[in-house]
C-alpha cells in the first residue's frame, strides 16, 4: 500500500492542537507559479541566446532555474488537485490520484536536491575560477560541464524516487537530513574559504608595484571574480531563507509527528510552501540586479532588440 504522501501530511492531525491551520488563497499559489515560470524561462532563454553567457557558471545557473521552475510548477499542480478534490471533482484516496501525488512529491524532492547540487557545482566552479584561473578552461570544459549536469539530474531523479518510495524508513529519513546538513556545510565552507583566500590575495595584489599595467588588470579581474562570488552567496542565502522553513517542516514530520507544539509549526505549512515557491521568483531578480551581462540580455529580450551581442 502507498504511504501517506510526504507533502500532504499537514492537515491529518491538526485536531491534536489548538493552532488553526493558516490558509493561503489558492489564486496566490497560481500567481506565484506563473510569475516564476516566466522569470526562469527568461533566464534559460537569455543564457541560450547570448554567446557571452555560454560558460559553465551560467549553465549551472540554468540548471538551478530549471529546478526552481520544477518546484513551483509541481506545487501549483498539487494545489490544483487539492482544489478539485475539495469541490468533489477528484478523489483523495484513488490509486491514480495517490500515484500522481507521489510523482509530484518526487519532483519536489528532486528540485530540492537539484538546487543543492547546483549551488555546490557553482561554488566549486567559482573556486576554480578564482584560485586556478590559468587552468580554468582546461579543467571546466563545456563537455565536462554537460557531464556534470547530466550526473546531477540523474542522481537527483533516482534519489528522489527512492526517497519518496521508502520515506517511512528511518534510515531514509536520516539520510535525507544528513544530505541536507552535509551539503550546506560543504557549500558554506567553500564560500568562507574563498573569501578568506581572496582577502589574502587582494593584499598581495595591492603590494605589487603600482605602476604596472598588469597589476591593474589583476585588480579588475579579482574584482569581477569576487563580485560573481558575492552574487552566488546572495543566491545561496535566499535559498536558505526560502527552503529552510519547509525543510524544518519535514524534520518535524519525522521527529515529533504527535507533539501539539510541533503541530503549531506545521499549521503554517501553506506559508512555507508559498515561501518555497517564491524562491523561483527571487533568483531571477538577483541575476538581473547583480549580473551586468544578464541584465543587458534581459533588456534586449524585453525590448525586442536585435541580438547584436551574438554577432
């Protein structure tokens, strides 16, 4: 028999607490889904259309945008199913409905893991860009980038199906939590390490003879590299803020499903979902604000200008 769907376990035990479930208007879910889909498709089209953006980092950003879109569309579709069930047009316990719900839970789990792996890949790419600049294009070739993306999507897809199928297993629950904590630790370590080394290198560059043209070029290169790293740090911070409450919700499901205080937090489930979906809207806004080339490409696309950057 199918287990209780991972992401629809919220309202099953609200009668054990005095905290009322916080409801979010259904149109808000669909509005967030439509806006996020439009923004992330814009990112993907911009990267594909502009040859100046054909680099490993932007390929990983495209992957992140795709995972964001998947999460937003999945929750929009699930909310549509819940709406149809509430008006009697869809059964909540049918075999096909339960299978479809499991599929959507798998896609959302895949999006969650894919975002983590994309951030990890971007962090490693930034590290190589800054500290192995002379060998960067030998290390991060587009063929290797494509292989990494295929590996990320394959691993995330298989792992998501496995986790949803056996989520009631205590071992799977622990693995899920450990994966999240370890991944965040590695990413945070890479960013902190990069900023520490960047500070040391910046001091070395500043100590070079001021009249050398080469020194000025190094300073500009370092400024550009660190600006990109700072942008990705902001993206990662937004990810933590948007996905953190939802992930805590999953931990509570595992750790204290019967506790009334935990149920009070779970009563905010729909707000957590809206915050999760909003991440797909925030990321493209950060791209546009921090990345000059992307901002220029967006402007040309929205103004229907000629693609002279591809000439």
